[in-house]
């Protein structure tokens, strides 16, 4: 699959950072909330490290933007079943990764964030593959969760692409992000391979 790359100008940096800051805050809270759930052994240690990475990204964005994002008192609701929780975490990491790719286009010094996101996506992808390899109900439920998550994704992406500087690129970026995540989900057999939208 080939995408014509949308080259973003430096003027997009502030809006991208601002949107990514919100996405990372969401990722951080989800990862924090996930630690209270019943997760497979080995996952908890990764979630703790992961939480530190996201907190670090958040501080980096905050200092670049000169803002402090508000801290939530209550953690967001995350699914309690592992097959759904892992899809939730994996999905948002894949989205974070696509944002990180855009961000390094305008700010190459933030490449370490892209590297972290590759690690996060890789970790959850392996966990998803384990569930799919198990087969049966668990694999089926994971696929159902992924399909449900996928259906909500376009609205989420639109929210993340707000900002005046992104206006001329919005529809291209939306397509690039959705295609990248769809291809990833399809390539691991999480989403049935048919293009309908
Ligand atoms: Fe991440």
C-alpha cells in the first residue's frame, strides 16, 4: 500500500503538539486505570514503565507549549475484560504512533517520542496476537472489540485534528491515519480485510 505523504509545514507544530498533548494525557490516564484491572502477568510491569514514558512526553509537550494540562481526579473508565482492555490500549497506542509520525515531520528533535510509541504499539500488538492465537471465544471477543473501536475511530481522529493550521491538511491526514491503522489491524488478522469506507 502506498500513501502520498503529506508534508506538514512548521506552522502546524503548535496545533499538533496541542492535540498530541491531549491524546497523551488520555493515554496516560488509560494506562493508569488499566493497572487497577486484572491483567496478565508481565503486563503490569510494562504498564508502569509505559505510564512513566507517557508522563515524560506530557511534561515535554507542556514545557514546549508553556501550559500545564489539567489533571483528572477520576480516571477514565476502561474495559474490565482483558480482551477488550488490550484492544483499547493497543488502539490508542496505534493512534499515538501515527501522531508521533506527524510530529517528527515538523519537529525532528522529538524523535524519541516516536521510538517510545513504536515500543508501546509493539508490546500491545504481541498481547493481541496471543489472544488471537488462543482462538475460540477470546479471539472472537477481541475481534468484536476491535471492530467496535474501529467504528468510533473516525470521530476520534477528527477531534484530534482540530486546529486552524491543520485545516488544509485535515482530510489527507485523516485518510493517512485511518488507512495506517486499518492496515495494521488487518495485517495481524484483528480486523476482517475488506475496505468499505
Ligand atoms: Fe504510548
